[in-house]
C-alpha cells in the first residue's frame, strides 16, 4: 500500500469509528453465556420433577441426604457423551469449575493417588497451560500459587513436543489444563494422536494429572460432529490409569447456573474424591439430577436437545464469520477461527493491537473479554488475541457488535500501519 | 441394691435382651435425616418455579450465570431467623457444611482478614470443640490436620471460663465450633452471657473465628421458641466484627439434599469469601433459590412451615422421653436430654458403657450413631454419650427402637453392676 492509500484508509477508519461512537451502543460480547432463547429450550425443567415425584430409578428418595455418586440414571445418560463408564462417573453440583477447584484443593491439602506428599508441602507446583486458553483455569492456578507454563496450541491441540519435553523434565509439573473439544477459545479439537501422546508420555511427576475439561462435548455447530479419542481409556491402556480427570456439565445444555456437573476418573481417583467429598457434603442436589434425567431422558434426548441449541447458535457464529470476512477479509489486519462447535471465536489482530482494540471498542459501547484473558496471568505476550463470545446477544445486537468491532480493528490496524502505534 | 436383687435384675435384663434379639428388628437411629412425611410438607417445591417463571424480584434471569450473593428475596426471608442483615447474608449451594469446609480451605490456602499468614503455613492450628458436639465438624478438623481441643458443654453453652482461658493463652487456637441453638446433640441453647463472652473475649490469635452453625434456628419443638443473642451484632459491638462466621440452611426446613445454604458475616469476611468463590464458581443455583423464595414467601411462611414440621417431630421426641422414663427412669443407669428443638436427644449411660450399648443394640438390629462420634477423634473419654436421632423412623419403629435400646442399657448396666464389665 502506498502512503497515500494508507493515510486514506486511516482517515476512513477514523471517520467510521467516530460514527460508531456516535451511535452510543451498549453491547456485550464478554462471556459465554447462553441466550434467553437457549435457556427457554429447557423451560419444562422449571416444573420438574413435579409434585409427588421424588423416586430415583433405584427407588431411593431423592429429597433426602446421601448418594455422593449422584443418580445412576443421569450418569448413564452422560457416560457416552463424556466417554466415562457410568460406574466411574460422579454427578455432582451445579458447576464443573467447582469440581476442578476442589480437585486442586484436595491435591494441595490431601495426598492424591500416586503422590509422595501433599502439593501444599512441595516447594513448587506448576501446570502446563495451552494458550490461548480458559481464563478461569488460569485463575485457579494463580489463586493457589501454582506456576503456569504456557504451551502454544496447534490445530491438533497443544504442541505435544513441548508438552512432552516439559512434563518429562520437571517433577514440579503436576498437570495440564485441556479443553479437548471445541476448545475455549480457539475451537481446536484434540487429534487422536495428541490424546494418545498425553496418555502415554513419561512424566517426571508420578502424580501428574490431566484436567480434561470436556465442557463442549455435545456442543456441535455443524453437520459433522467432531469425535475425540477417549482419554480415560487411553490412559488406562498406557499404564497411567490415574492420570485423567474428566470434567463436564449441563451448564450449556440446560440452564447455566442450575445444571449438573460431572467428574470421571479411575477408581483410585474416584475413591479419593469421594472420600474427600464425604467429609464436605451430605450429597449433591439429587432432585435436580432427577429433574435432568426426566427432561433429557437418554443420550438421544441430549443429542436432539443440542440440535435445538445449534439451531439458535449456528446463525450467530455464521454472522460473525460473514461480517468479519466482509469487513476485514483481505485487509491483512485480522485472522479468525471458524469453530465447528463450542462457544467462542478467536480473533487475531496485529501484534501489539489487541488491548487497544478492546479499549476502543469499550469506548464505543462494545464490551469485549479483556485482551490477555486467554493467557496465564492475563499476559498475552503478542497482545494479539481477542476472544469473542457470540452466544448471548440477539442476532441483531451481535451483528452490530461485530460490525463495530471490525471498525475498531481497522482503526487500530491503520494507526499502526501509519506508525501512530 | 443387694447382690440377690442385682443378680435378679441382670437375669431379667438378659432374658429381655434375648427376646429382643429374637425379634430380628432392623431399625436405624443413626442420623438426623428428615422423615418422608416431613419432606412431603415441601411437595409443592417439586413443581416450582413452574414453566415460564425465571425472573428474580430484581428482574434478572435466574437461569443464567452470575450473582454470587444469591437471590436477594431469599436472603431477606432468612435474615431474621439467622440474625444476619440481608446485605451481609449470602445464599449459596445445597450444603452449609460445604460452606464451613470452604471457609477452612480458604483460611488454610488464602489469608483470612486479620491473619498474618495462611493457616497452612503455620506450624500448628487448633480449634476449640465443645463436647458433646457434631461429628462432621470434627471430621473437617481431622481432615485438615487441625488439632481439636475439647471443651465441656454446660447448660448455657460451652464452659466459657475454659474457652476464654484457652483462646487467650494460645495463638494457635484459631476458632471454635458452635451450634448455638438446640445444639447437636445436647439440645443446649447458648445463653446471652455465653454469646456476649464469645464475642468480647480476648484471643491470642488476631484471626480467631467462631464457626456459628445455626442449623436449628427455627426448629422449635415447644410452644416456647428459644431466642439466642445476635452473635454478629455482639462481635461488632465488642470491636471484633470479623470474628463471627454464621452458617445455616434449609436442609431441615424444606428438603435435605436440595435446600439452600447461607453464610453471614462482616463485610470484610463477606468480601473475602466472595473473592474466593468468584474464582471457584459462576454463581449458585438461583433457580432453586427462586423456588424456595416462592414456596416459603416470607419469615412468617417459614414459621408456619416449621409449625407443620413440629407437628410431625414433637410426637417422636415425646415418645423417646416417655419410653426412656418408663424403662430407665429411677434405675440410675441413664440420663437424657429433653431438647426444646433441634434433631437430637443425648443419652448418657454409665461410664465405660456407651460402646457396649451400641454394640449390643446393633446385634439386636438397632443401629445407633457410633459411641464416641460426639467427641473429637471419635474418642469420648468417659465412653458414656450416645446420640439419638428420632426424626427419620416412623413413630412405631421409633418406639420399638427406643424400647430395644432401653433393654440394651439395662443389660449392659446390670452387667457392670455385677462386675461383669
């Protein structure tokens, strides 16, 4: 581009931005919250189980204390989607994040199977953090003083050469965070080879754990649902049965704050968590579990329900892709993912521009996830990654927001090209 | 008693026990579980909030993420019963025990307001444990390696001379467990003086905490509901605003596994817990909170509901008192409490006999809470305390169980009198 053309582009971008600010928008693309229409798909849940309905399939009274494993019939529904045999699956409270937090706490303050001591008594504990990744995973590490070691994501999952090297070299490396399907925020799905290597790799720590946050197991956005390899089985086959901790929930299947979370692992890990939980709780909310089992019925019920979710979500993801292509395609100012499922689109802007794009968007009334949130300690060293969450706004609001965002990307990008940044 | 009379009594006791065993009972007095009829009082909950009903009083959508403090309208209902202003009360998950556990975890792994360091980094941490007390409190301490120092209960609460002496002398003493109203298992209610002294006493630890488990705040069994002093206000007035952590739940108001738990404290403690929870959860099950607010409506609704609970429970407590008096009154072999509320009766048997009574009862098909469970480390040094939980069995089963228990007490007591134990 000649200097004149570039200056013209900057002027056009400034004019467009001025018009955008003048519109006084108030839009929010920050978090992966389901839209009201999506929650409405589970409206029947709000009247379930119904008066006089309180017996689980085994005849037990779900209203009373007990049953730390959770309702068998609900565990059977999710055994397939989460790739965990029902016998090795717990149905717990309303948040899988809580389960991950609690596993960290119990490993810090108790002794995890295979460990030589409590993690709290060890000088240094580190986790591998594929980036970009999920900010709440990183918050948990930060909170407990667990060192985070970033590992780049590839199209097949984390860079496994790097993961293998780090895990083999350092006994302080106790775990890795993984969102194996439709990853948050990149949409990447782990290849079978990635999963096999994770299961089989030598680790310096005898108590290494894979936190396998399968949050989007059934959250497809295309006609080609992605299947990933079965980590729990792969770990067992590789002689590392206790390495995998599998998490999932119905938060983005039924209702976001009132769903059911799941934990799957080896018998040894299961016994460990159950023993810890037995001291903490007198059982999960089994009425809510019965409610979910009645509503979803079986694995096919989950699949059919997620088709209805897709019908609401896919147009939003299509709109993001369409607008980004129309507004930024060929400009050299942005690249973005086209996920086949999950809740996020990752937008890459020129190095050093992400924070400024987010700041300018906020000034124009478009709130984005803070730049850097996708990286440990909120620090994206390239300052280039922006996470977009298209699910919550209406289609019209979303279109306005992405159009506005594109204006901001052009402005900041052209400022940079003109040496103003 | 002459030797002959005593021998005759032993023979009669043996005969009665033989007949009891021959009946082949299968009865359970172990845990304070609500009976199915009690749970049935909340049957309407099972169909609430109802389809299309998902707005909180503030207009927010309870189905989505967010609102770590919980629904305001539910906090307002329980502000009075729990003696915590709604602004200082959190509505959380389905278990107050979880909240207590999590407060310990956050104090161990974080830094509680007023603390100089994390408890996990201190050489020794101890809690005062009024005895007899609640086994699950003791389990939490045991689990985290917190030393337990027993303090005897009086009719007015813990022996405050002893509590004051221990708290003032030892900076490792970081807290005390209290069930201030209708205490588990003794039924004791803390006098206003006890509460005032707890609030005002000097403590060697600057971060001393009172775990105030007000589990039976509205669980009256007589026409004279007991009121206790307001600990949170007393602590604030005494210049120790951060000393009180108040817990409660609807577990024994609505349903036992599907209720709502509460946490009340100073602003500093509240901010501390909210900051910790914000990293762990994306909010409580607010649909369940809305369900409870709709069902209970207001403080008067809670009171009326608890009157219906009382109508089911009081006959059971009356039966226990009646049978114990008829079978053991005047024998010198037992003493028992007559609680004005709560869920338990404490039976005292001659020193060294509690374990044997529990063992003999189990042989006769009557399962009791293990002797010693009311004391730290499961160790009742007098081996004299047995906790009875009359709520769950039907009245007929309860009567059989308590009659059988009395047979066991007579047997073991007469064996002892005859030098056989």
